[in-house]
C-alpha cells in the first residue's frame, strides 16, 4: 500500500505543477494583450495645394574640361613659390610672369660665386703684387712659378676663373630676372 501512496503523491504533484504552469501562461498572455490594445496616435500628415507648372530638369555629372591649347609648365629652376600671377583657365601671353620664386637661394649662390671669383683673382695676382711692391726686399720676392707649384694640380684643374666669370654673368642675367 505504501507503493500506491507514493504513486498518488507523484501524480498529485505533477498535476499541480501543470496547473500552475498553465495559470502563469494565461496570466502572461493577458497582461500583454492589454498593452497591445492601445493603438498609437495617428501620424501627422501635411497637405499641399496642387499647382500646375514646368519642372526644371537638371543633372549632376563629373567631367573634365580641356582648353583650346594646353601647355605644360616646366620649371627651369628650383625654389619655393611665393606667388602665382595668373588665374586658372585664363589666357596667358608669351613672356608673361606666371610665378614668383623666392630669390634668397639665388642671391646666396650669386654672392658665393662673387666671393669665389674675388678669392681666385686675389690668389692669381698675389705674386705680381709682391714683385712690384718696392718695400719688399729681393730675398722675400716669391717667384710666380713657385706659387703655382705649391698649389695642388687637382685644384688648378678644377678652378677656372673665366668659368666663374661666365657663371656670374649667367646668374646675374637669367636668374636675376627671375628673382625680381
């Protein structure tokens, strides 16, 4: 008999658990049903009057424009640009100033070339000055050939006073016009 009482106890407990689960399910579904019964407020709609008229048709495209004559501008010298003296797409004439370049590096190169020329001329004229100076005794006079022999051959081959003068003329001529 004891075996039957345990069996009935199990049956009663499973039955009460099932009834409890059904009650919870009904309670949950009824609480959600009440929330969904509330309808949202109607949306606000704007109304406009109908007007008859022409509507412009337009489009946006990406394109590339080319001029009648296109020219490549290539720099003859290097430097930093200070100004651009023309507008994009405008006509330019031959000889028109297009850009202004910072003149400081060119002035420094010109001053350096002038200094090298003065130094070279002084070195070449020194034996002449010593020989023609009346205050110098004959024992102190240095022959020009001795001075030339004391200078290394590589520096003589490297130095050309006429080349330095030509470089100065070139720098003061073409580059100086570009520096203005």
